């Protein structure tokens, strides 16, 4: 038996095959992302899928590098990683050409990303992600804009306000809780921040046991703090600096723009070490989809790790897996529509004429497939129907002589007799 028969038919664990109908949905998601980002003035960029591993060691966090990356030493002895996220890359790109760039800088990308983790609903090892970033604005206007952009993407998908929620916090608030309220040292602050980031993925009793091991009796105070819903409630726990009112102001500005489903979430941490201020996530309220649709925050010090002057930045990453789950849950997936508009079939001996007509129509902007088999006409027509091509016609001796064709619309089952010169215009009018 050939060893080839033992090859698996399945894609690599945690990845997907995109057959035409799946690719259609993927392209739809990308199109909504791209059009909405461009409507805000964001410009598209991209970079290599490989980066030096040190880039992620510097700021993404040890957990990402040690447990979740596809890293290896290449043939030149370089330690490289297939990118698990895009933010360090865009920061590197900005640092590299900062003298040539014009700020404020609005960029977006739809990169392919890889993380070695357990595949589950909403999370795979390979995915695509919309990244939108705004550089060079320190004021909260940038925070409001980037969250507004994400909100408008949801509306472009057809989502209703009551189906999703935007949760906002700040690393500054968390640092105040750790320093002024809980009075933790740096080691405990780091451990507790990592624990809080996993809080919603573990039983509450298990979380509290782990929190008490780190913070002792202060864990009880922290439990109360993480349950509050407003800045006013937070202020009751200590001398709350006025500078921490940023989150409240952001939510207020969002409300003025008609975005009423944003709220404070004190437990929102975000796992990456490079966040310095505002952090935010968007959640589907349906418990079927427990993962954030997107997440991001402010990383004002990230560009500076490359040894250049600081450039403030804020942005988010939005995965295609959670997006598709959301669209399926609320019946928002688009109806499949193949790019082929017309399928030309032929009687025996008329394949050449069918191919010539197809070529003529393509020049007029009609996506046309011509059957290049010698099957019976019924089999050719069935191919067009199964591939959901909207129009079909058959060429034979009569059609060649008269230059009149019976154009069938599969959706309506209606046949229209049309001249060769009018074919393209008729199809354009109805597709």
C-alpha cells in the first residue's frame, strides 16, 4: 500500500480550509472591515509573517512567547517567530520611518496570525485579524475614535445595540488599585494582573483562592472593587486621582455620539504587557459566544522600546473567528453569491463557439464560465445550478444562425430570448 494513502484529509489542527462558500463569507468580513476602516481615513499596510522572537519577548509577555508562539531557529541561526499578533510589528514599522511619517497616523491591516493553543469555540491556532491603530494623539479623542470605529463596524455587519457590549477600563486604574488600595509589591502586582486577566475563564471560587495566595486579606477588597460598575463607586475605595477619570470621560463622549452600550469594567486587564492606559473589549451578550469579539488599548511606550523617541498609540485587534460566530448566531451571514454570472453550455460540436462567446462577454465585464466537456447539455446545466451561477444559456446551430439566445435565470426560472449584443447589458441589469 502506498504511503500516500495514509495522508490525512483534514487541515492542520486549529486551522481551516476555505472552500468557495466559506471564502465568500471570509471575503465579506474582510470587505466590511476594510471599507469601514477606510471610511475613517485609515490606510492599509502589511508586513512579513516572520519577526525576530526578541520583538515579542520585549513587550508581548513571557506567556505568549514561551507557550503560544510558533518559534524556531532558521538556517541562518536567527531566532524567529510566526507573528502571534500585529501590534509589535506596526510599532516597529512606525519607529523605523517615524521621521518620514505624517502624524496623526491612521493605519489598518488584516494579517494572518498564529498561536499554539487549544482550539475551541472562538479561538483557533490560525486566524485573520483586523488591526486598526492611531498614532500621535495623546488626548482621549483618539480613544473615542478607535472605539467608535469598532462600533461602526458592528453596525455595518447589521448588529443591533442590544446584542453586544463595549467594556472599558484603564491600566492606570488597575495600577492605582494595586498601589494605593492593595499596596502590593511589583512581583505580586504582576502575578495578580495575570490572574485577573484569566478571571472570567475560571470558577470564581478558584479565582479567589489564587487571589488570596497572592494578595492575602486584600483579595476580599479587590473582589469588591472588581464588581463595581461606575467611577463613583471606585472613588469610595480611596484617594482617587482626577487623572483616572479618563474612562468616565470616554464613555461620556461615546454616549454623545449615540454609542450607549459602553460601560466600565474594572476587571478588564488585557494580557499584553505593553498597554499603558485605556483598555477595552467588545462582547456578544449571548452566552454561546463567551469570547471578546475584539480587544485593544493604549500603548504609549511601545514605539519607544526600539530606542527612539516616544510616539503615543492606541489600537485594537478583531478576529475573524469570533466575528463569524457572531454573524451566525444572529443570522447576519450574507447569502452566498458566486462571482460567476453566466455559464455557457453547448450542443455537441459547438464548444468553440461557446468559448468565443464567453471571451466576448468577459471583455464586456461579465464573469463567464464556458463548459469545456462533451457531456450532455442536461449535465452541463446541472453544473451551473449546483454552483449557484445565476444565469445559463445553451449554444447550438440555431443560436449561431440567429444570434438570439435563451437566457435562463435560475432564481426565477424565467427564460428570456435576447440578442448577442444585448446579453451583457441584460445580465448587468439583474445582477
